[in-house]
């Protein structure tokens, strides 16, 4: 029986991996330009980290984690997201006692046991950033600006920024009570999940994707009307700094992150043209996260971009040609006796950073030219006994068909001229 990739996973073949390399390059460069440095954390962590750092009432932790016991009976989990690992690394490496804030970015696969659908997989990829060690609302503004600039650089102009503030533990408690009394008479209309959790965590009802729940909470009180002075000021500065930088946003009162360590700013970026699951990225401030993970109280903020969604949006609206990772030169060898000459010539080209290859399967000259075309080679160099004896080599551009014969030692210069 043929073995297939597990449900919710997929191969990124070379025709697609060029796109991934391109996207990752733009994202890395943009983040570096904003002062971020890369952090690489393990693909799996102690399960407890995600229970604490993602929250043991979230769908991610209760339903979607790939957890397993290793051979020493430790409970480990394939990371479902990147922020908890960053917080753990900040604490474990005592980064919090160094120069703050620290700005980190990460990229790589994440794992969630979710129902696979368009743009959603069980192994999926994120690019995320985290800033630890500043409560300044201007940091929030800059983090959001980074997200917008990244999408612009990828050619995604039609994105919509949703913004909200979830306050601090103090003003959120006031709001929680208000919301619970609002929901109480409507519980009959809620889905099972919401009915059991509205009391403990009513903010998550606002976030519920079930239509009945959304209808039930129509007219709900907005959290921004319950913010304390500090939180209202913080939110005001974030909005003003976005406006100052020309970043448009819509206030989204449903955008809540119900966990205690999320504070103040919450945001999401949507690209409506990719369909109902239009969010490509989101994040927010989490001033309580580091202490929830066992470290000293350290403010933080970050976001993660879903790269599958980004790619989907880019494919729907091709605004640029994907970069060519083809071949510069196919060396067409016309006689098997020239194998050693061909080995040396290929090596010289490659050492000179010319992407070069040859046929190894005994194709005829005509078939080698076809092969060059299939590989997307921009040039062919013809090597026959006659040419080798005379110490010359003809190079031919695949675009123009123009052919030029040069002394062997001038070949690299000729190739560079033609490729330029
Ligand atoms: Zn507050
Ligand atoms: Zn619900």
C-alpha cells in the first residue's frame, strides 16, 4: 500500500518552495530592518509550558495539541504556537535582566490537531515577532506598523487592520461582571462550549465562531467602555500613533483574547479576498505572560502571521513574478570522451557562482537542448571534440538564440555578460 503524508500535512515541492524562500526572505529582512533578531526554539516543549503559556481553557490546549509521552514518560507537546517558547527562553536564559526591550522573530512549523480546510493544516507555518520588556504604547504602534509593512512588501495592499483593547486584569474584572450579567438571560441560545465557559470566561463567547452565539450576544457591552484610565490612555496613544503613521484600522469589539495574561492592545489583519477565514495574522500585548510562565513580571507584545494564508493571498492576486531559482547554464556535452573536461568546466562555472548543470543520461544534442529548456536554463554551452581541440567554447542564449564562440578562458566573462 502506498504511504501518504499524514492528514493535514503536505509536501512543499520545489515549484512552491521558491515562493516560501521568497516570503521568508522578505519577512526576515523587514523584521531585521525594525531591529529584530532571530530566535530558534525547540519544536517540542514540556506540555506544561503550553498549559500555562497558552492557557488550559483554550481550544488549542484542550483539543488541539499533539502531546505524547517520551520513553522516560515525560509529557511533551509539539509546539502549537511560538510565543510560549519565546517566554520560556527569555526566562531560562535570563534575558529579562539584560538590555530591554528585546526584539525577536521566529519562523517555522507549528502543530495543531484541527479540522483541515483551505489554508488550514495540522502542520502549518508561522512567522512571528515578540518584544519583551516595554509597556510603551508606541511599541504597540511599531509592532503593528511592522506587520503592515511586511504585508505591503509582499504586495498585499488590501489588508484590513482590526483593533481593540482588552484592558488590564483590574478593568477586565469589572467588564467581565458586566458581560456575564448581559449573557446570563441569553444562555439558552449559546453553543455547548459557550454555555459551560461563559461564566468563567465570558470574553470567549464574543470570540466564538458559532452563528447562534454571535446572534445571542448582539448589542453586548464593549470592553473599551470599561477601561480604567491607564488602559484608556494606552489605547488612545496606540490609535493616535497608527493614525500618525497613516495606518487605517477598524475598531473590532469582538476581538478579545480571553486569557488573563493578555492585556491592552489586540489586533488582527484580514485580507477579505481570501474568503471567510480571512485573518492572515494577529497578536497583541501580553504583559502577564512571562509571570504566568514562571518568570519575573515583564511586559510583552507580539504577533504571528500564518504563512499558508499569506501564500494563498499572494497566489490569488499575483502582483509580481516569483523569483527564478532555475539554472544559468546547461553544459551540452557532445561526446562521452569529454566527461573529464566537462567535470572541470562545470566545476569552474560553479566556483564562479554560475548555476550550472549537465545531462548524465546520454541524451542526444537535440534532447539536451530540450532538457535545457525544461530546466529553465538561460544559456547553453556546447562542448564538442572539435571545440575542445581548438580551445574555444560556443555559448548560446536560450532567450535570443544568439550564439558566440569564445576562447575557453573567456567563457565565464561571456556567460556573465549574457546573463546580465
Ligand atoms: Zn485597566
Ligand atoms: Zn459559542
